[in-house]
């Protein structure tokens, strides 16, 4: 078996001595003859102290976790003290840790050692039944495939128990049984001494399970390196320790139980023992508790006085028992948060013994919910806070117990730690990185402890910032015609706002960004108005409004896209509904072309009744419409509306109607939406507003025409000949003009016909109706003029 282990060890040694591959780390491959702890890295490796008692098992830790996830352990070597040969090795080359080769020296220590891999950082060298010879510095060297070597040092030290304590009085005499007697009004001095012990023991004095003295004093006897001493000195002995036992405890730090020496006391003191007893271990603010003070040993019976924070309080209920010389005082306490940390004192006084006083004091631990306030951290000032700065808030919490959680709120929205959003929460502080306007508003913090919770009054965070476009005013598209002046209103938000300056730039189609020339601007606080008039095509483009204040210049301008106006799109999806008193036309509006639009309805009709003469029939004459298109039937009437919704009254039967619906804006009108072949079976109601030349229309147009003229018109219309009709119309117009020249003008119609117009004799302007949702008004006009281009009329 030893030959096999030796062979494995030598093989491992040869492999360790082989150089690493070219791209490996620069540190040398570990070898058997390690340079040991004299190397700089080994000496600076962390040292961990491990205590043990002789005969027990001990574990020496070694972290073998690779520095990087892709790396792995090559070898683990354990060295002791300055030995250059490892006492234990773990060879994991070309193997995983579970299959690694373990090797240990064959001496006594090597037989009692085994390396447990564990989870990497929990790896440990286990040594069983340690002896004092096993003490020393153990070094764990971990070699990785690609990472530098690590060293860990462990100081294994065995504990030596000290000797049993020896008690001496003030005269240096050993106290073997009872200490004392000690007289009333005199001091008490005892010394406890122990020898040996490793590590150096602590020597303390205890009474009733409470430590009296834990200070180790200078050794007064023997070798300073051998003895440990604690001098107990009580300046004035009271009867509170009468019949009690003092304990001297000697204990080395890792030991589980101290070595104790008890000393009974023989005391002659003034009365009394005083003890404060509270009804509850935990005191809550605002919750009453009962306090009781007990004293005995005073003769005569003691008088009890309560003090809270130095002030006499209470009207206690006192009862006295003479047999045991005991006095009990009870007091009801209602404490608040201001009483936390105060001293509650019970004072027992012997009224017949001058100086016979004893008192006990308790420091009150009053639990109360958090009282919270919020402040700016040192160095921050709200008056100088700007956008982009950092801000730190501190949540001041006064509570008992300390708060378990501190929660921050922004406008009642709970904040969470988020580095990406610049919100850093640590303990009771809130840090806001790179402030933006979204960070403005009220901040508050809430603290929670086991008693309750408390929330601070809010603090309002505001900051100065460079101008930015007002919400909803970042980008505008303005449609304007050439030579039309438009007012561009640029509105921004900024703090401070009393020193905002504006400028405008122009970016045309050529891509140049230039100041806007020859413009008129009005700046008022946070608003700038630019009067802009495009005259050529290059004036259409993008205008940018910039502003600045004493914080800086606006980062993103307010954009105004100036686009040329265009006619609107025609309405669509038109439908016709037959109501009881009217025909209703409803359409869906199209795009307005960038300018306000209204809608126009035109009704054109061709007669279908053989008994009605239609002067505008294409078979008789090809009239010119109101748009000047030859061959188009003139409109019977027109109607305007802000919406493409119309109601048609007085349509007579016998006509084949065509409805034209236009959209109109400042740039023109759209193509019409048509409703064709609309026929009326019977009159809907009212008289039709028509555009034909009928007798009553002529009568209205010529109010002063004589009966003779009307007879001629009737005769002409009865002939049915086109030529006679035209001649008759010419004669009527001539007579009307002559009569009006000879007499004063009479306004019996909607217009004055004394001034001739120059349109075709058969052109009749359509009747126009302006309507709205609440009111309908109607204007009808009829213009007839002599056609100078018609030789027949002449």
C-alpha cells in the first residue's frame, strides 16, 4: 500500500514540475519542494485562528472555489509550519474533484487527517483527536488550471485550562471558607488569582448571576506570565449582599464552562436590599405598568422614595412587614416615548440611621412607534437645485426598537431601489441621480418597527431647469397659403421663467438651418409669437423655436412644420333618407387639406314631365354652369353647412335630380360626391326653389313690367319655338331697361338690376341657402342680362 502511495506521489510530483501551457497564468506550477511560508504570498495569506481542546476533532478550512466559473482546481497541498513537503495533497489533474487522488504522509498526524471537498468554499482538512504536538501553522495551497495559486493559513492552537481560582483578602490572606466579616460603612476588597491557562483566561467577579468586575488587573505576586488576577473592590458595603455568595470565574475564551470559586460573605451593614420589579419585561409607550420596589434588612423599616429622571414621582402604596424587616412599595406608571432611557430609581432610607441609604436604578427601555421627519443631506440646498443634479434625502427616525424597514414615497407612489432609474435607497437615505422634472414633487418616508409605523410630513422637491416645450406644444403642422400671414405661438415651461429668451430658426427644403429673417416676434414670459408670411416655395419648411434661461439652452426646439394649403378631399359615403317633411342627405367628411372647410350642396334637375318647358334642356341650349363648364345643368339651388348634412324641402315631382356635395376651404373646393337619379313621386312639402325661367320668377325679377309685356311673354312661351322664346326674352329685357331709365328705381326684389352684368342671357345664378344647426337663412337672387354675343337678341 505504501509503495502504491509513493508511486502516486512521485507521479504527481513529476506532473507538477512540468511547465504549464503557453497561455496559462504566469505563476509557477506547484511542486513538492514548496518555497513554503517564506514566500511573500504565503506570508500575506489570511491567517485564521482555530482553537481546540486536546482529544477532540478539529476542522481546518480552505476555500477551493475557482476565481472564475470556467476554471477548476488542479491540486490542493497542505503544509505544516515551515515544512517544504506537504503533509496532505489532493491531485485533481485531468480528473474532477470527486475522482481526485488523496495522499497523506504516513506519520501520526498524516494518519489522522483527511481532506473533505464539500461545496468548494466549505472544503476543510479534518484532524481527529488533536494533541498538543499538532499545534502550529497549517497552510493550504490551492493550484488552479488557469488562475493564480491561492494560500490560506490556519493557526491551530490547543486550549490549556487555568488552575482553580484562589481568593485573598485585603491583607493577602487566603480565604478558604467565608469572607469577612465586613463592617458597615467600610470597603470590601477581595482578590481572585489563577495560574496558567492558554489562551490567557479572563477572571471576573459575579453576584447573583450578574458581573461585578470584569477588569483583569496587574499581577502582584509571582511571575507576570503565569498568574491572572482580578481585584474586587467595593467602596461601601451595603446589606444588599448580606448572606450572598460572590463568585470568581476563570475562563479561557474557547472553553464552554468557566472554573468557579464561590466565596460566602459575612457582612454587617446598614439596611437594606432594594429591588425594582416591573410587571412587564417590555414597556410600551402609553400602556400603564405596575412597578414594585422591595427592600429588607433595615431596622427600623426603610422609607421608599421613587424618582424618574431625577424627579420625585408618585404616591405609592406602601406595606411593611416587621418580622422580615421588609418594605414593599407599588407604583402605577404610564410612560411615554420621552421616558425612554430615563432612570427609574427606588431609594430606601433608614430614617433613624444617618447615611443608611440604599437605592436601585433601572434604565427604562420604553418601546414606541417611529416618529419620522425628512431632511436634505448635508451639502444640498433646494434653492440651488437644478435639473441634472444629484439629491440625497435623509429619513430621521426616532423609535424604540429601531425601525425594521424604511419606505420612501414619491407622490404616494412607493419607491424601489433601481440603479437604472437613478433611485438609490440605502438604510435611511434616498439618493436621486441625475434629476429630471419627473423627480419633482412631494417626498416622504415611512418607518416601521415592532410597535407600529410612522410617516414623515412631505418635503417638496423643486428644481430649476432649462426651457422645454409645453406639453402638447412640441410639434405643430400649420397649413398656410402663399402671402398669407400666420401667427406661430411657441409656449415653453422653464424655471426660472422671468429671464426666458427666444430665437427662431428656419430649415427649408435645402436642409440649411438659418435664423428666420425679416420676421416679427412678440416675446412675453414663456410665450413667443412669430408672424410668418411665406411668399415662395422655399418658405415652406420647418421653423424651430428655441429658448434659454440662466440655467441653459433648450435642448429640443418646438417644431412648426409650414406646409402649403391644398383643397379638401371630397366627402364620401353619402346617403339619402326620406323623412316626412324633407329629404335628408348625410355624408362623411374627408381630409380638410389643412384649412377650415365647409360643405356645399348643389341640386340639378332635368324635367321628365311633357307639360313643363325646361329652358335649360341640353336639347334646346347648352348652358354654362356656375363653374363655367359648358354642358352642365345649372343648379336649382345651393346650400352651405359646416357639416355634410343637409335637409331638402320643396322638391317637385317630374324631375330627375342629381345632388352634388362639395367640400370647400380657402384653397378651393373638392370634386363632388354625387347622388344621381333622385326622383320625387309626390311633393314632399312647400314650394320648390328652382332655377328655371317660370312666369312668376320673371314677374319678381321685373316688378314694373306692364300687362302688355306679360301678354307678349305668354304668347311667346305658348308658341313652343325656340327662336320666338329668345326674341320674346330680349324684348322683355329691353322694355324693362327702358322703363327703369325713365322712372326712379324701385327695389322690389332682393337685388338692384340697374347695373348690368355680363353673363349669358340664359345664365341664372343658383339660389343659395346658408344654414346652420340652430338657424336657417335664405337668400335668393336672379340676374338676367342682355347677351351681347347673341345676334338674334339684337
